[in-house]
């Protein structure tokens, strides 16, 4: 059985700094699993096309888990600028939903 060359992982992957750190990758994968579960619970049925809760993009979940835009681009295989735009739009949409829910909560309800 051949031993891996010095500077490579057990799977033969390079450790030259071009990949994502294993700990960060695990954190990202866990964040994706948690986000998927939360979204399914909130919606009840994740396949409903009329859901008022749009599914979060994987890129946004990975960014919230602490991965950099460069790391997310490597993991997803997408261009850096595309990932940056997706993350920015997700954050803007979430902020708009937060503001909207605050306004709705502050508005007196009919019959109250």
C-alpha cells in the first residue's frame, strides 16, 4: 500500500491552501443540515411552491456559518462574484423581512 506523499491528506487531496479547512467545511455542512431542517419544520412541506418562506440559498447559509466568499465559491464551484451577489441579496431580503415583521407587530390589530 502506497503512503501518501508528504503534504497531502490521507485521501490524496492537496494541503496547499487551495481547499477549505476541514473544520470550516464541517461547520458549513452542519449549518446546511440545520437550515434545511428548520425550513422544513417552518414550512411543513418543503416542496410547496406557494410557500411564503423561500428556501435560503446554500451560499447564504455557508456565509452565516462563517465561511468566506472565496471558500464558498470553492465549495459550490461558483464564481466569486456570483457568490458575493447571492449572499448580499439574501442578507438584504432577510433584513427587509425583519423590518416588515416589526411593522406588522407594531400595527394595532383589528378587533383588539
